[in-house]
């Protein structure tokens, strides 16, 4: 084998190596390769190492399987009560079928944008301005459902739709700002009135509690005073009973008893009674006492 033949073999081998190397593909995570063979769809490569047949197969499209976000510019829409607004939407979607995404529709992003604008106009056209401003969740849900069904033949799944901004006309914005200002002032007035009312209630409750405490104090003082009087009376009665008991134990004579009775009548009269009825038993004792007194007075005169 001559040098020319060896060089040719080496050149051919190098060409084959280069061709094979250039047709080796590594598919990364969250990617998919759509492969055509002789112009027709052949297969879809997933993650891993793949070898493409030179001159026969080609990579028609590289598809990302990640969730994607598209922010569409504001679209003019007209509400049911003939108010023109600008609304921009955000769509979250992912490609579920790379083959349908590649062959299902031309320019998928433009198709989704057009479909979104049409769907938004249809939904907003059924609602009045106030409903549009307060029913975002309902609008988002309806749009997601409609778009998901419409994009299913394209291999696209719409996960979420959000109304990013709703911009009404300038004059309506001014009217809404005035209304919001009036509402804030009304709430502030209500809060102030409630605060004054609460303050008045607290003052009244404080006065009531103070009156109750004063009444309780007077009541307790009266109770203590009455208890003191009752205790004093009880002590006097106990002392009297004790005196009677001791007298009974001493067995006093009749003369002593009659003298004590006479003292009791004298104390009862106390110079105030105009008439005193003295029992017959004491009269004799009284006469005896008078006689003794007169004799004591007369003896010094003799």
C-alpha cells in the first residue's frame, strides 16, 4: 500500500469521525428535540445521548418543557356599560406535547396572544365596569379555562392567567379617586364617633363603679356600726346576767333585795316621774329607812 492510499484512508477516517461527532447530541433536562427523517416527523428525543443519522435526519425544533411566562401588552376592551379600558394580561403555560407544538400551529406565541385578546374582549363585554374591577378572580378563571381548551390541540397547557393591570379612562379614574377619598373620610368619621362613644361609655362605667363602691362603703359602715351597737348591748346583757347569777349564788337576804328594789324605783323616778306606785312589801322598808334617817338627824340637836 503506497503512501497515497494511506493518506486517503486517514482522510476518510477523519471525515467519518468528524461527521459522527457533529451528529452526536446530548439533550439536557427540561428540553425536547423534535426529529424529522427525510422531511417527515420521526421521533422526539428526551434527556440523554442521541446520534442523528447524517443527511437523513434533522432536528426540526428544540422545545423547552419548563413553565413559561408571557406578558402581553395592554389591550383595549369595552365593558357592557360602554366603558373603554386598557387591560394587560400575563399567561403562565407549558408545552406538554413537543410534536403538536411544532406542527399544530404556526407562530404559537402570536396565536396565544391573539386568542387571549379575543377571549378577554368577549368576557369583559359581558360585564359592567364595577364587575370588572371587583371580579378579577372570576375573569382569570374563565380565561384560563377557555385558553386551555383552545390551546390543547397545539400541545400547550395554560396553567394560570392573571389580569396585570386594569386601566379605566382618565375621567373615571378621577371619579374613583374622589369616591375613595370620600369613603376614607367616612370611615375616619365613623372611627372618631366610635372612639368618642367608647370614651363616654368608659366614663359612665367608671362613674357607675365609683357610685357602687361608695354605696358599698356606706353599707359596710352601717353594718359595722350596727354590729358594734349589738355587741355593746350584748355585753351589757351579759354583765347584767352575770351580776344576777352572782347575786343568786350569794343568796341575798330579803332586806337587801328590798333595798335594791327601792334603789331601782328611785332610779326610775329620777326626779321626772310625778307619781310612783310602791309595792306594799317595799313601803315598810321605806318607812324604816325614813325613820332611821330622822333619828340620825335629830341626835346631834339634843
